[in-house]
C-alpha cells in the first residue's frame, strides 16, 4: 500500500467509526453482548484473512500480484467489520458511555489500529515470503501502522483541541450558539499542522539527515539557484521495503524540508536531481500554500453544510456530507492535484532536462511491480502518461502552451473553490451575527438543557418567549423543561 493509500485508508477507517448511520434513539445491545459479538466478528475476520493468505504460495511477481489483490479485499472487509462492530454491535456507544469525554476519540481510533494491525499480522507471513522480505511480523505491522498514524495524528490533535475547549463552558456555549466562531481556531490549527507537518513525515519512517557529498551539494545548488529556501534534505530509511518516494513539506523556508527515500538515492545523480527538482517545483509554484488555502476554505463549506443540513435526519446528514467530501477532495482536488503534479514535472524538466526526468520515472516503473499502464495514483497522472508528456515536450516544445492552459484551469478551479468556501464562511458569520434575541436565548436554553441545568434553561426559554410570544416551539420546549424541573 502506498503512503497516499495508507493515508486515505486511515481517514476512511476513522470516518467509518465516527459516522454513525443510526438515529440517536437507536439502543445498543448490552455491554457483554457488545464485547462478545465484536470479538467474534474480529476473530472470524482475522482467521479468514490468515487462511486466505495461506493459499498464496511461492515467490515472484505472480504471487505478489495475487497477494496485493487479497490484501485489498481483506482490508476492505476490515472496514465493514469496523462499521458492524462500532455501530450495529454498539462498540462505539459503549466506549462513549464508559470513558471520559477527552479519551473517547482516542479509544475509538485505537480500535481501528488494533483491528487493522491484526488483519495485517494475519497476511504478513504471506507477503514477507512472496516479496522475500527480511523483516519480522512485528516490523511488518509497525511499518504499516506508522503510515496510518500520520493520517490519524491531525484528527487526534484536532479532537484534543475541541475537548480542551469544551472544558470552558462559556466558550463551548458561544460555539454552540455561533458556530462560525469556530472558523478562527480551526484555521489556526490547520496553519500549525501545515507548518509542522514535516514532524509527522519524520515519524513515518526512520530518517536521517542527508550526508555531505556531491549529491547534497548539487541539490542545495539547485534550490539556491531557483530561490527556494529549504531547511534540510532528509532521507527516509525504508530498507528492505525499497520504497521510491519524495515529498516537500513545510510552508516557510526555516520549516521546509525535502524528503527522499534511501532507494531514490541509489538512482544516478542526474535522476536524483530530477526527483528533487520536481519537489522544488511544488515549492516554487506555492502548491503547499494553495493546498492549505483549499483546506481553510473547506472549513467554510463545512459550516455551511452544518447550517443547511440541521433539519434533516442524521442518516441523510451523514450521506450528504460524505458526498460533498468525496466531490470536494476526491474529484475536484484530485483534478487540481494531477495538474499541479504535471506542472511540477514540466518545471523539473526545465531544470534538469526531459531525458533525466523521464529516466527517473521509468526507473520508478521498475519498483512498482505492476505493468506501466496500470500504475495510477489518485493525485497523479499514471506514470506512463507523465513520461509521454515529457517525450512530447522534447519533440514539440510548443506543447508547453497546452500544459500551461491545463494548469491555469486547475488554478482557476482552486480559486473558485477557495472564494466559494470563504464566501460561505462570511455568509454563516453574517447569519450568526443577525440572529434575533429570541433565537439566541432559545439556543442558550438548549445548551443548558443538554448540560442538565434545567432551571437555567427554563429561565432562558421564558425570556425567549417574551420576545416571541407566538412561538409554538418555545411553548412546547418550556412545558418539557418544567416537567424536567419537577422531576417528572
């Protein structure tokens, strides 16, 4: 599984556990039944994965292809079992009941890690044998879990922030009444995460600072010539996994690092420079900053969705929100990212030549273990298409105008999404600021009632009724609160 694949698998797994498809009135089974049912389902899953992996024999490319196909199937089944355990059997509600608020999300994410690690352990022997890897089962599982953690860490960080905020009731109440206020702290978190993401990438694999030598001198010379400030070049030590990858991370020069795997350093010098130049292209064209702007704009989209979906049933809310996420990040962002990757290829070709970059891409083909035309990543064009583009540029330099047009379309789409997202945030902020007094008091009453402070809630609701005497909603709400105050 590639890093991007592991990243989004972890996000999908967390979403499966936290997106409850059942209404709030759904009653979970008894605790003992929940635990026993979840254990049985997990044991059956892991046993099935182990027995299926035993059917793959031998080594070589055929065994590896069969193994990858089997691994994908059982990891998909793992998501289904996570959903069944979490919601149908009631494991997630059970954890929410027995654990303090600040520990709930961590425990639920831990369920994902434990169950997924068991599935990976079940198929580990088959993959180690098929790929002739000199690693232990423990090292195999930890290798995958480290990549999943890079995806889970921002969620856990954000969750810890929210739980910390909720310790201050006045702040929590203000966010409940005026949700648009959350834009500023969430934006700050996104800025911090984009700035400090290199720390997460350091955790993904063992790493070291690139040693002094000709290659390091060439790379820093390229960066200096292009005016791209970088703090350092770090080497991911992937060892027997022989992973071919590179990444640039960090918004600012003093916090910007370029990462390359140790396998890339075994390429000829001109090809290492080509891979590095591709990452420089991303920084030179400010792609990380543009991606951060897109993430910030999605906060506005989320606030707007939260406002317009409130009147729908919970299951419809989850489905519609998931649909918007897929459209925004998988379809539209995927379109933008592929054009930006293409632009970085063209930039790198301009620095080191089309031939060097083409040879580097062709060498990457040899490490994929799959036919060239099938090598596809969601954020990149297939490698074969990238090589054809470079060949075409070499034969016909005027084709560069076509690439520039495609890049401009991607920038225009990104600009539209960013403007729309920030526009939706401004709309939500305006609607919050325009809330009538009776609506504010009603929300304060709802918040107090949710905290079990019924007398205080009754006081707010009665004041709200003074502003809007004809409100049936308030009248019914007040009657309900009076019953609760009396203990009925």
